C-alpha cells in the first residue's frame, strides 16, 4: 500500500476533529517568495497556516522573523516549509519537507541551530516532525532523528490544533517550547471566537524574547 495507512476508527475520529478545527482558520491566497540560504548561526524554519499569504506567513512568520533579526544576538536565516497548507491537510508532506531541510542544513552547517515555528495547520506540521503521537499516523510523515532534535533551540507554536486535542510536544522539547493560544480561539482551545485565531500579533514580542533566551 506504499505510504498510505488505513485509519482505525479512533484515528478517524481524531482526524475528523482535527480537520474541523483547522477549517475554522481564515482562508488566504499564498504568495511564495524566494530566499537565499547561508550558514547563519540560526535557521528559522516556519510552517505557515492554512492558505496564509506572505513568504513565511503574514500573520506570524514574516513579522516574527523581522523581530528575531532585531533581537537575536546571532545571525539568522529563514526557511518556508514547502507543503500545500490548504484543506488537504497534508501534514505529512510538511513534516517531511521540514525534516529534509534540517537534515541538509545540519550537514552543510555543522554549528547551526534551528528555531521551529508553526501556526495553525503549520503547528501540526511541527508537532508531526517532533513525533507527537496524535499526528504520528499521517501518511508520508517524517520525524526528526535525535541528533537533529538536539540542535533545535526553540519551538514556537501559535493557534495549535494539536493543543486543542489535548496534546503537547514530546517531553524532550517541553522546556524549549513556547505555545500561544489566544483566549476564545476554537482551533487551539475551547473558545467560539474565530477572529481570535488571527489575533496573535501581541504575542510575537514574547515569542522573540523567548527565542533569544534559548540561544
């Protein structure tokens, strides 16, 4: 059957709940942008939200990376995770691209550290790459090997649907993870305010400072 797996009834219920939470997110039109890579001290790897426009994502990734460049005590580059970020919810493809990118960068830049950022569906992509159980069954998923996980300086999650299902990152990443859920956000919490899912601008300074404190 190749990479495809049959969903057991419990997993099907989880998948349905996961999809319902993700469809609440606002629909955007993606606008890719190119970016040169180099051996900076830190590579910021961003998985954007569903249909989110911008290079790294105009809600989270783009403004956050601007702040990180101002606040980090070291040089930084950024990478946009290559996955559909649409209503196919191909979290497996996102995790695979994220892991392949880190593998290539780690080989090319032996001293480089990584900051993983995920917003909405993108947070589920990061969770899948880290090995969080509730999304470990996605077809095509790849998980970070231990030697790469050790080079992840910080994990930044916003509006995370995996949190909405009651899960957190694996234990080895807990101390390095910042997880923001705006009150009323139905995707990461139990709220009913869909507008809360696009209201994370006030958390970006905290996220940038959190990252600087882990480098």
